[in-house]
C-alpha cells in the first residue's frame, strides 16, 4: 500500500489527544500524514506533528470524520478517537492484512479496554470481544456483510484501516454519533470482503468524559439505535446485502423495540414525554433516511 492517512477526531481533551498522538508517533509503520480534526474546542487544541484542521463550529463526530475523509490524501484512512490509544503495531498489522488480500477494502482488529486513568481492564475487553462476536473470527478474509451489517464486529472508529474508495462520506455524515458504524456499512455495501487481524492492537477508553460517557442518556440511546435503523434501511436497498437481508431486518426491528422501551421508561415528573417526542422524530428520520448505498 502506498499511502496511509491517520485522522484523529478531537474535542476539548488536550491531555488525551497528546496521548493518542504519542501512540501514532510510535507506529512501526509511520503514517504518511496525520490530521487532527478539532471540533471547535475551546480553547483551540494544538497538535504538534500533525496537520490541525479546526471546525468553524461544533458539528459533532460525524461531520468531523467526513471532513477528515475530504482532507486526507492517503489511499487508506485510519480513524482514531482522541480518547483511544494504539499499540505500535496497529498500522503495520492492518496494512499487512490489506496487502495480503488486495481484494479486501478494510482491515480491522480487536482491542483492549482501559479505564479513565489508563488502567488495563482485561475483564471488560473479553466481554466486549464476545459481545461483538470477534471471538468467533479467525485472522484472514471475512464477509463484511455479516461482520459489519449483522454482527457489528467492526470497530471502525479507532481500530480499522479502510481503503479510500470504500469510504462513503455521505453515509459517515448521516451516522451522527454512530458514524463509525456507517464506515463499516459503506465498506460492506461495496460487495468486497474485509480482513480481520486477530490481535488486540490498541485500547478503547471508558471514562466520564469519553465517547461512550453518554450512552445511558435516553436521548443518546435512542439516537444510536435510530442511526442503526437508518443504516439497515440503506443496506436493505442494496444488492450487496443479498444473503443477510433477513438478519439485517431483524436487527433493525430489535433496535426499534429497544428504542421504544428507552423512550417509555418511567421517569420522575413525566419526563418521558419529551423523550417520546424525541424518539418519534429520530425514528421518522431513520425511516425516511435519504442516503443511498455507495456503488459497487
């Protein structure tokens, strides 16, 4: 592979950004460029050794990721959230996977889990690997339709390397806080396989200020499920989904039912009403999602 761009998504966490960039600088396979997309942090971030691109307003991670795709010049792109960390082998191992399988459009790996202080949590790592069915995968080619669309095994936010021609900026932008799921969806709908590297080549951080901090908020839980339903709608309209349509539809139905349960969960002071309104709006947007599958 000729060139690799690393796109780091950052917002208001200079200490974590410095740690993430140190992991990028330590890569055995030195990236050809490193971009930091600052989603309008206050004060503005600094990123020594990287090309810093500041969003004019705070637009969220999906817009930042789409901006990174537009600005990057590499033939393949690896995204990195500013609160995650790579081992020095990540880019080299993922690049080797793509070089060994030139028909593949994406390589991805497993990852560990660390807490807010950076302490390793192997117990949680085992749980996460099993939940996303990466424990069922062997190193080598995988059917991305099943891995991305059905099992949701692809951790595209920080632990994947995707060929540029398999990235769909429109889908990524439509993904909202689930933008990384849409990276995998777009790759799967090209009809090409992926490559799995059965190693933990980095750490996903759990913290009060991290990417996953708001998952328990009802609005965020509903939004994430609604984005997955929108992705399912795109997939079901694509010929590339042949063979997994039933599983994709079942997943979407479960997401819809789960989102409704979140909306109707009892809360004090009748606060379920605005959440139910939010649910209705998000599900309507998901159903009428204007995105289209990328061409095969």
